[in-house]
């Protein structure tokens, strides 16, 4: 069994859930509700309307956009 670490934006998810008390799926849903906004507009929305820090907001947006692009 390998001990692989989660990398990229998903590595922030445990901290996001612990800090803000909401599952990442809820944050992703919120981001999707604001489509077709641009990346930084979505980050700004999470920061100003929901009080997320820049790194956490950026991780959620980046991961959500990457999922939806695939």
C-alpha cells in the first residue's frame, strides 16, 4: 500500500471543511450557480460574500472549473 498525498487544489479541502463548516460539494455548487463568471470573479464572490480566504476560494474555483471542463 502506498501512502500517496493529495496534491493540487484538493489538498485544501479538509482544511476548508474544518474552517468553514460546510462540505466542499456545497462550495462547488455555489460556484456553479454563478457561471459563466470568470475564475477571479468566482474567487472574489467566495471571499466577499462568504468570507473565505484567498487560497481556499481559489482552490475551490480551480478544482470546480477543472472538473467541469473535463
